[in-house]
C-alpha cells in the first residue's frame, strides 16, 4: 500500500510509482479510496449514472470513469496519459558472473532513455512476477518492489578514456549493465534474482515462472529552485500528467455531469503503443462501448456519443532550454513554469488542430491559467504520442497537450510545480463542464 493519503502530493505519487505496474497500483489505490469500484472485462457490467468505476488491463494500464447523468449519446470527456517510462528491463537468465564473484545483470533497453543519466545512481528493481498456479492458462500475478538500493551502473573511470567528455558513444549491451553485488561462491549467481524476489514476497523461488522487472532510480523526487518552483524526479513523463488527470477526476467527482468522464492511462507509449494495453489496441473503444451498452445504448447511440466526445491527450512537452534556445521554434517558446502547452504538428503526429486547440485554450482561459504552444523547429524532428494512434481506433475529436519539462527521458526530468497546478485546474474545468 502507498504510505500517503493526500492524492494531490505529486512527489509522493512519483516515489510510489517506480514502474508502470506500480503507477497503475498507485492510481487504483486512490480511486478505491474515493469510492471507485473495480470492473473486470470478462464480467457483465451494471452501470448507474453518477457511479464511479475503473478497469485495469495487464496490471499496467488503467481506465477510470464516472458514468454520465445525461442520455448515452451525450458522449465522453476523456483525459489520457501513459504509465510507462524509458528504462531497462531485466532479461531472462539475467545473472552474469564476473571476476571477483561480482554479479551483474543482463538488461534490455525499454524505449528511448538518455543512457548516460543512468550511471552511478542507486538503483533497484520493481515490476511484476508470475507464479505457478493450478491453471496453466492463468498463473498468479504479484507486484514486487525492492525498497533498498540494490544495484548501480558504474561508469568507466576517466583514466581509461581521457576523451570521455568529448562525446562517448555507449553500447546498450556492454556499457549499461548494472552491478548487483558479490556472491560468496560462483554457484550462487545463477537464479539469484528469482531468489531475491522469492525472499521479498515470502514464496518459493521454484514457484516463479517468469517476471517483468525493470530498474528504477531510488532517488526520491526533490523540490528545487530559488523559490522551490521545480520538481526533479524520474518518470515525470508521463506520470505527472497521469497524476494531474487523477487529481482532476477526484477533485470533480462529486459534480453532476451529463457526459461520462473518463481517465485513460495506457501502457507502452514509449515503444509505440502497439500492445493490448496500449493506445494502438481497441481497449478504450471496448470500454466506451461497454459503458454505452450497460446504460442502454445501441451501436448508433455509440457512434453519436463518440461524435459528441472530446479527448485531452496529456503527455509532457519540451520547455525552452536555457542552454539551447536555438533548438526551439523561432516564434513559439513554451517555458517551464509558463502554463499548459498545446502541441501542434503539421504532419499530424499530434491530434491537435485549430478546432481542438481552441477548445483547450478556452478551458485554460476559463480556469484562469496561461496557455502556451509547442511546434517543432522545422529542421528538428520532434516526438510523438498516443493521441494520434488512438484516433486509428476511435475517431475522437481531441487535442495533444502537456506540461513543459526539461531533460525528457533522462533518469531525472525537471518540471514546474505551478504548471502542474495549472494543468490540474485546466483538466478540472474540462471535467466540470
Ligand atoms: Zn510521454
């Protein structure tokens, strides 16, 4: 269980959510505490207007909704974000025995981390383990997280590479493997991670069939800056937006609303959303259809509801970097601390268009917060996000937004606390409509 009660505490939220599975667990705990009931996709659903529900997929994506009071054709107000962050996954048969009985772990890079930000930090392991059960089709699933500093990726000393500060290409397979520690006997290396997990969970190592384990930086989120205006932490992209969506949903949950309010936190955005729990799958379409059916709607009602819907796809944006102003578009300079950012791309990598961007600008105006715009410098290829991918499944009207941050995909990113509050204000205004 999380060790805090105030869902508005972003630092505590980030610290409690070291990987996708734990982020979903943290969100679910807050939803349950606010009276949301869990539904299962393989059960029949009975839904009453105004009631609060959530559904998880693969333990790593979560969808919460408050059923609307209006006709089913009123549609959905959706805020989406993602639970995953770039980093390192532990491979099968991961233990590698080195000189001096030192054990390092074999890892695979997940998404696009800035590799050298992971060196020389206290790291640990978190994720999900799969345990033997009587039914081979349905093994048991358990979350696991080590609270102690278990690993580190030591950088090569400068004396072995004097040119290190002139640019140093890194091999994901050679340079980035974390050291777990020293064993007394070489025979103790094999299966060490499973034995550690078994000890942590109080189970037999033989019962662990498989795992989804990742490294995480154990350094806690910190408030920094002259006036404490910034927060630095791992996973700000995109857990800060998941947190802002959660706060807005919970803050406005007592409001009566014709449209169904939906919070959709997908997994695997960092690898292109192409999984059953990602935005490229029909999972959200299934859930919205199920809500429509459970409230008495038919197929045409559903299509009418989708046409009346609006989605805010929330994923962090790039703030202008004080050391690299030349990287930004000449006329659009979103600043960290300057308010929520609408993301625009002429080649439709974002779902924003003038119509949907205007909706978000109006929401910001009504919330009393400043609204900024991000467009790529035309010679710099930018990123993408899940909003546009989702429209391949559901033809939703919507906008891509985010808070402006620094060092996106670093092990430690920096965001502004005032932007975070402004984002919650804009999202709450949307959910209150
Ligand atoms: Zn993101």
